[in-house]
């Protein structure tokens, strides 16, 4: 039903349409400014690895990438799914695909991510997918509001 591949330049406009508001954008691209633009994605992925999209009927419906590969671990970032496909198994498929890439291409044993405390739906989802909280840190937004980042990780050994 779904397939995945590396990001292509012509995918950028589709990905820009995924965040429906500023809060959704902050969850997936914390340093971006709403609305998301192709230039902001390009700037982000210059320091990322394996920018990956999920396709359905040749349409881009999700995006994520890896970064900060170390000896036994790497990080998952910029996870976002088209609003039309949320709740339909796309994020599970995306996580499985990117976990396989991390394990096979980068030989890591642990995948980690950061989910913000205000992203309740994301926190519940990641916990159901086997990610467990390991650390907390906080940042102050431009609005002076504090947001807690919850670092979560999952073992890839049993995959």
C-alpha cells in the first residue's frame, strides 16, 4: 500500500503543505517559521541524513530523516505526515522504514528522537511504538513560553 524512497526536489512543495498550523510545524521543524517553505526544508536537511518520503499512489504523504549518527545510535527528526493520512498507519510504516535504514546502513542499535511535552498525540504514539523517555530538556520559544523536549529512544536490536 505504501512505499518509501529518498527525498527528491520536486517533493518539497508537497511536504510544505503538511503542517496545518504553527504548532504542527514546531513539532516537526522546530526552527522553521510558518508556513513551511522549500528553502526551510533544504536548509534543515543539509545537516541531515537519508531524508525519506512515504508515497501512496505516487503522492508524497510523509517525511522524516536521520541525524547525529554516533557509534551505536542515531536520531530521528522532522517526522511529519499529510493531514489526510494521519491515523492510517503511515507513521508506523515510516518508522519501520527509517529504522531499517538506520540499522542496516548506519549499523546503529538505538534510534532516538525528541518529542515536545505539548505534543501529547506524538508522545502516546511513540510510546506505543516502543520508544521510552530517557531525558528532559527545555527551550524557550520566541513567545517566551517554555517547552520541554522529551528525549526518547528505542532499541533496534530485536528488529
